[in-house]
C-alpha cells in the first residue's frame, strides 16, 4: 500500500469512530481536495478496505479496520521509540 493510501486509511479510521464518514469530512481533515479523496476511496474500495458509493458515506470493512488499527499501532510504537531515543 502506498503512503497516501495509508494516510487515507488512518484518517478515515480516526474520523469514523466505527461509524460512516463523509468524503468532504475526509478532505477537510486531511487538507486535500475532494477529487483526491474520490480517487483514494476508489482505490481503497477496490482493495476491499472500505465501502463507498458515489455521493454517499464511507465505511471501513473489517479488513480496512484491521489494517488501519495495525497502521495506527505501528505509528504509536514508532512515536514511543522516538521518545525513548531522545532521552
């Protein structure tokens, strides 16, 4: 998965809180254009990580939730390593 795909997946996970999220909210939170969100959603849906219909809400699939949680956990682990290295 690309860095961009990871960014979108983590952003959707944070925004959704287990619920549906709107593409416009994703664009605003990630400070990207709506067309960029549309393209990313299509790629992630094609990979089976989320469901999205045009002009509709976005929901992570169970596979998408698992991947997003793993990405977030890895980020948190790296942040912890940065803190320990700085001491």
